C-alpha cells in the first residue's frame, strides 16, 4: 500500500490554525475524503512535559524564565521534537500514514522553524533549518510533511486575536504569546522558512470562508485531482 499524505497547518499564535483545520476536515469529508486530525504540543501527556515547563516559564532563574530566548533555539527544539516522537511511536497516526491515509496536523516540526528560528539572526536560520530537518526527519525518523500551509498573520493581529481569545475563554498566554518581540521574530522566521523550505503561504486575514477556500485548494493540489471530484 502506498505511503499516506501528511499536511501541516502552520502559523504564529492566533492565525486560526485550529479553526481552519476543522473546516478543512469538514470540506474534505463532504468530498468523501477522510483525514485524521492531530495537533501539537500534546499538552497533558508525559511527552509534552518539557514543552509545558518551557512555555509555562518554569525553566531558568528569575526574570529569564519569561524570556523565550533564555532557552536557546536548539535546546527548545528538542523539547518539542521529543513530544512529536513519542506521539508518533505511541499514537495511531503513524498507522494511518503507513496504511496510505491522510493526516492533517495543527503544528509540527515546522513550528520549531517558526518559533525557534525566530530566536536566531537571519544569517543563521538556514543552517538551523538543515539541522532541524535532519534531526527530526533524518535521525529521529519522523515523517516529512508532503505540504506545509502557512497562515500568515502580522504580530499586531496575532496579539489582538490572542487578547480576544483569552478574554473569551478565560485562558492566559504562554511565554511565546506574551512576548511581542518573539511574535515579530517568529513571523519573520516563518516567511523566511516558507521561501527556504517551499511552504505555501496563505494570508490569514479575510473571512473564514475565504481563508478556508484557499487552504482547501492547497490541500487538494497535494492530495491529487481525484479528490476534487469525489
């Protein structure tokens, strides 16, 4: 049986990844196409323990705990990579891919390129991307995505959406979301990565229908023409 397809929905915080992934699954289902949904980090599981320590501002001393840069890009990347590796080994999405199915994920290795790449000077990012892809896809054996769809949002729009979300849901932001400079640098790294790693960039502004339609078109181009008329 042929290997399945792995599609990543990526973007900085507040870009609408979760909402648009749900819309994409529904649109595919209407066409008779079933896809499994996953999301990272896997909060609340042992594999995400280091991620939660880091994003919760519990690594380091004093004020450095709230500074994302106090944990360097390579160290932080490994926290997130281990979460993905354990999920791949233990959860069912590996079997879906091995069986020729479709998996669509909210965040993936590509989130390291966005958030951890943003900690680095632009001149060091391509070397970091090579290390990142070799570590997760080469050394660790995680599947490389067939497509990455980046929902592009400005840092200002991100901050506005995060404030609205936290007010609505009664949630609080993690150290990435609280730091305006981090969001700015993450967006710059995301666009840099999109060019360097051949991602599809879709503006996250506009109505959910407009954005969702662009995402569906991008996904169908990866899944093949047969799905367009299913």
